[in-house]
C-alpha cells in the first residue's frame, strides 16, 4: 500500500486534537459519570489521556504493529487512578471503545475510493489495538482494586476488632473516612446450611456469606462492620430506629436459609463490646425457630444462666430423676406444652393415664408439685439451668 497507506493515516493523524475533544464531548453524552467530573479535570487530565491514546493508536497503525510496553504504561497508570477514584471499570473500558469508534469514523470520512485497502487494514488493526489496550487496562484496574480492597478489608477488620475489644476506634474510622454512630445495634447471626453446601460446601458457603454481606451493605449504605462466616457471626449497625424484623426477613431471603438473630443495643461506642456479648448470649438462649430475638424474649433463661451460688442447688433439685430418662423427658415436654396434659401426651406419644403416672412419680421423687406456683417455678428453673449447662 506504500505512500497511499501513509497518506490516509497521517492525514487523519493531523486532526488528533480535534478528535480528542470529540471524544470528550461523546463521553459526556454516553458515559454519565464524566458529566460529574470538574471541567478542569476534563480539559486537563482526561483530554491529555485521550490525545495520548489517539497518538499511540495512529503510531502503531502507521508502523503496523501493536503498542509497546512503554506505550501501554500510561493507560495502565490511568486505569489504576480510576480504580482509586472508584470509577467503574465498565466506564473506563467504554472510553477506549469510544476513542476507537471516533478514530475509525474519521478514517472512513477521510478515505478516498483508492484508499479502501488501507481502510480495511485499519479496521483489522483497530480491533487488535483495542483488544491489547483493554486487556492491560482491565488488569491494571483490577490489580489496583484488589490492593485497595485488601487494605480497606484489613482496616475494617481492625476497626471491628477495636470496637469489640472496647478499644479506641476513632482514628481507625477516620482512616476509612467513616463517622462512628453515637448509638449502635449489634446483631449475632446464626445461618443455617444451604442445600448447595451438601455438594459444594466451600463455594456455596462463600456465596451465602457474600449474599448476606451484600444485603447488609445495601441496608447500611456502605460496607457493614462485622465478622461474618459460613454459620453466622456478628454485625455492628448504626442504631437509626430501623425495623429489625424487616432486616431479618431480607437476610433470610438473601441467605436462602433459616436465619436466627440475637440483637442488643449500645447507647455509646464504648458499650459495643458489651452489646456484642449480650447479643451472642441472647442467640444462645433463644429457641431453635428462625427469627429475631432480644433480651426480653429470654429474660428468665438469661437471668438463670448468670453464675451464682444458687445455680448448682437449683439444678440439683432434679438429681432424683437422673436414673429415669423418661421422667425427665416428660417434665420437659410438660413445661414446653404449658402444662397442657393432652398436648403433652400427644407430643410424647403416650396415653394420658401414662402421663398422669409419670407426673405423680416426678412429684414423689423431687417433692415439687407443678400444680403449685412455687413448685412450678423451681421445676422450670431447674430444667432451664440443666439445659443451659
């Protein structure tokens, strides 16, 4: 193609400044993010990048070669800066495709009929050029994003650790550009196993945790503070009067499994560690049914589980039943069924007369009568202490 090829390419190359400004105008129309940038950035850094990209394209087109490592250095550095600025990768790559489209349109507009072979060669080169640039730009962007995520992840974990250890956390929060709320809600989560974990436990568990994390992040509006793993964990939320029942429903949908949640409030940052302990304890004492539990739901069990001199004596009231497992099961079922004889007999799959006999034996062995207020309180307390132990 000789001089004809050089003539077309170099003719279009002379319009490089005009093409760069055309790229900026197209970005503003097709990539909304660019409309949010300051004018001085568009007219300065962004315009310079466009000119550099077009210059490299035409240089490689004239020489019929791919860009060198040195020529790709600036697009890679620019991609890393866009990752730091949280510009989406799709917008970054779109910019290069827009540049290629504008360069190609100008080649078509300037080509004379006898320059058709040069135009076809340019089309092939354009595809290879965009492929090469897109690959290194995406790689540089993702590497920088991964480094940022790693640093932010470490900082977030350090912040959570400080809050749960009741240590100073303001400096760590400032590094992350976050303001600590004045009051908190701490959630202790128990996530059931997902059906997919039976065949692909590691992958399915990670996906479940990511879905829960995403739901929490969306609820808070930023990466949530917490320690999540496959079976649950702790989450620290700002206390803004949110409906925790609704949030628990969202987590259940996101996880695709039954979710149990223990919740506790902290009126100040220094109380987060204590609220975390309480949330974990509430979850431990709560029943097996999915749902949200707070301290008032487990008041008796919570109080009985506190260490005291009376705890062992209370548990010992049922020592006479240790040799009679059927009687112990009967007492537990009788209390669970709110002293309803018919439901208790059905739950145990025994005749009501058999139930009456067992209840009499319990009274004879323990000396405690569930039909009296004092006897019922002591029996329920003793069962609770034994269960909690």
